[in-house]
């Protein structure tokens, strides 16, 4: 007998919507994104990334298709993404849009985006990327790299703010960290401000069967040659893993700066002077006592059951005390799991 799901809802004010309109919208995006636009339908969404010529993703997003308010207009393709990278994405895509009958715009102020997490004792039966649409909303089922978590996650796009008003009363408006923690736990990482052009989509597992964010049979797109070469040659020395660590930020006045580097200790103690670089932090989020991070760690350090005993995160603590200056700190990693 199945249990009643527990639901958490979040108003994602740090997310936005980039709209692509025009009769060439699909053709234009097909030549720019890692995903195959021929697979996008009103009933099925996609995960995709836009890359520079070096194959590094400057943006990633969930794509959905919906009808325009104008009856005779072509359908609109919406890119749901962190709002902090929309301006740069528009700047990059508009360089190529000159040759197409297409219009790109930031439509974030015309909509609301909500995330919902339903927890259950049984796996979700809803296929990833399935889309449900009604007159006032569109709901996209999200994928996961950790199906054992038994959580159904969705993004809802409300194009009429008045239709969304009563729903947002139930949402947690402030706790963006909780939604980001969930994204990290499920391995669904989107490029945020500060992450632009740092990672090749393969490093974020976009090519996996679960995420389906890179299609190798779709033809050319910007950066495709680099992405395909790395895939077929298997040249990556790093693997994406999920880590937890103790934040230990109870001391008043302390702030944790973003950890950026994975450190391998070469002694039994966490001595900053006796360590070497072992990887890179992709993104992280924290609750009051526990931090969660998606890491790129050297393949050579990962066994079938990877150990975190000799790994730590290098970060900085900022203290408001005038007698205690900022300093680099090593935070031990508690657990380490492959996606």
C-alpha cells in the first residue's frame, strides 16, 4: 500500500524564462543547443545546454513548448533557467539570430515559476520530461540521477500571475537553498551565474540516459565538435559525484564563502600545507548543519565504493571580528557517492 506523498513547494524567484518566437525558432535552436529539438513537443520537454566554440556551456535550461496568445502565431519555445544567466544567454544567441526569422526575449516578468517536491515510499511512475498544460499553467516533470530517493519533482510555469496567486500562498518563498539542495541531490545541475563557460556538458552528466541533455545524432551545433570528440574518445579525467560536508556555521558572525576546490590530504590530519588538488566544486548549497556539493573528482580516486576519508573542501571563512582575519579553511567531506 502506498503512502500519502509529502509535498514541498517553492516559489523560484531566482529562475526566469527566455522565450524564443518565430517560424524559425526550432531551426535556430537546433543549430545552437546540445539537445535535439525534433524531440520537443507540447507533451514532452527537454534538458539542453548552449555552448561556446570550445564546447563549454554558458547556459543550460529546461525547454518547453506552448501556444502563443495570438491564434495565428507559431508556438513559443520557453527556456526555464536561472535568471542570472539570461542576459548573457540572450547576448550570445542574438549573434546568430540575425540570420533567422526569430525573436528572443526575457519574459521573466510575465510569469512565475514554482518547484514542487513530492516525497513517497515508492518510485514515481511519471516519466521524466512529461508536460501537462492547462489554460493557466504548464508543469514539467524533472529527471533524476538518483531514482532511489523516491521523489517526484516538477517545475510549474504560470503565465498568468493571477492564476498562480493562491498557489504561492502555500509555497516557501524564502528557502531557495532547499530547492538547490534537491537539485544537487538529484544531479540536475543548471548553469548559474558564475558557472558560465566553465564546464563541458559531459562533465555535468547531460549525456546520461536519465538526463538526455546531449544528443549525439542530431547534427551540428556550436561547440559540437569538442563535445563529440570528448564523448567518443573518453578523455575525461574527472567524474561528477555528490558529497556532503558539515557546515559548522553556528558561530555568530561567520559566513561560509563558496568552496571551489576539492583537496586530497596526504597525511592523516587536515593540514593545509600538506595537500594536493583533487578536483573542483561545480555547485553547492547548505542547510543549517549540512552542506551538499556536486564535485568533479579525479577518476583515479574513485573506487566502486568511493571513500571521502582523505578528501576535503577548500573554502574561506569570513569573520566580522577585527581580531580574527579571514583565512582558508578545509572542511572534511563526510560522504561521497557517484551519480
